[in-house]
């Protein structure tokens, strides 16, 4: 399949693995890229820019296909060493960056000068237009269904994607709620040039996370995510568990007076406990509603082959069949 996204990034299939804290290590990025998609290493999971440089080098030993790095700009009192991470990306010869969180304008000149293509992930048409205007090469349009931070507008992809298609000139991928060939063909029909998946790639053989997490995703239904931190305007969609129930109880009790410090036990430092040690009730970890569509733990190659094979069948048989009838 050839789309503006496969052309832009020099990949075989129009499928991207979104940046994921403590999941997007070189092992997963390389597996996705080897399977013909675009794998991404998540920069901030690496404690220092030097660690990121080593992770990029490790990825190169596992794939000779294009891969990228996710750079997430968080609201933070003491920001991470962003100049250091950008330098590690450029010095490491990485040519694709997914930015997310805040507007990436400050980092674009350096990335562009180094020939890096930038895909910015955002959750509204206005932010997508802003990203296009400042020179981003592509957009990842993340709908309300998504695992992680859906923003505060709550517009699901059936509306958000065609709205993005009406406004954007640069290519964009559909993100949030994407799991299989049906998602891909629907995303293309709504005007996207491919899709970005997070939660689906967690339940793969190569995802470097505890088996308990993969099994929890397989066991979960589409009803098992919750939105937390809305009153802090930092809404996150997470998998429900005892820690999240505790957090929601605090939100109910404290109401508008809730402060970040009140819930620090349920949101800070949770990722290593969950992803590495499989402590499933530790607190809030991002997960999409799409968990309800995930029933197995394939290799990345099997997942991609199934998606692309089934997409061909949907287009050639189901859709064309309807026209022929
Ligand atoms: C466990 C997990 C961690 C994530 N961490 C990040 C992150 O650090 N930076 C980022 O930009 N997006 C992050 N995301 C969002 C994904 O990149 C992607 O946009 C999202 O998962 C898409 O929705 P889906 O889960 O329905 O596929 C995370 C998602 C998950 C599930």
C-alpha cells in the first residue's frame, strides 16, 4: 500500500507505533520497523540524553529499516534536558521524530536543519493547523478514544478525522482506537494517510513489558478504561485498577480543590512498577478503549501481516463487492 505517509517516511506499510513511556524501547521500535511499519523509541523513558544515544545505537543493531524517536513535551517545573535529547537524536542519525504534548516550534529549526521529518501528535484540528503552519511534515490526529492524553475537547475520531481532512494539507495518520485492518481501512476512508497505534502494540510478543500487562489488555473490554486528572486539565485515559479507583475516589472527594500532590501516589513512578514488575494495581497507566478489540498477543510481524492482508480483503472483496452488487 502506498500513501503519503509511506512515501514521506520510506516505510512499507502506513502504520506507526506511537511513543509509549516504558514500552517504546528499541526492542519494540525495531520489531515494528522490521515488520514494515515505523517504530518509535520514547526519548523520556531514557533517563539521560546519553542513555537515549545508547538506545538509538542498540536499535540500529536490530534493524536497518527507518525508525524514529518520540519526544514528549510535558508541563513541568524542572523540564528534562530537551536540548540534550534533541542533540542525541540528531547525532544518532535519526531522521524521524514524533513530537507530542506542547507546541514543538522551539525545536523545529535544529531538527529541520538536520533533515529530520517531524510528525506532531495532537488532539484537535486547531493544534493540527498550528503544527502545519510552523512547518511540521505530518500530523498524528489523536481522538478521544486514545490511550494516554486525549486533551480536553472530547472529539472522537469519527468526527475528528474528517474534520482534519477538511483542513489539513500535510499528510496525517489516525491515532486512538486503531487495532486492525478495519481501523486502517476506515481511517483511510475518513481521509487519513495511515494509522498510529499504541495499546495494540503493547500486546505483542516483542513489547518489552511484563506479561501481566499484555494479559490485562487481552482480558479488558472497551468499558475498562477511565479518564483521570480532568480537573487538573491533564486528562489521561488509563486502565481501571485498584490504584485508579483510589485516585477517582480522591477526585470525587476533593472536587475542584484537587491538587497534583493529592494523587502523586497513584500517578508518579507507576510505570516501572507496572511495565517492568507487573504490579497491575500500582496506579494509573495509559490504555486505550481499543483494549476491547485486542484478543491475542502476536508478534509484530504477524500483526502487521494480518492487518495488511485483511485490509486488502476488505477493500477488494467487501467494499468492491458491495459496488458490484
Ligand atoms: C502505556 C502508554 C504510554 C504512552 N506514553 C506516551 C508518551 O510518553 N508520549 C506520547 O506522546 N504518547 C504516549 N502514549 C500515547 C500513544 O503514543 C498513542 O498516541 C495512543 O496510545 C493511541 O491510542 P491507542 O492506545 O488507542 O492506540 C502512550 C500510550 C500508552 C498506551
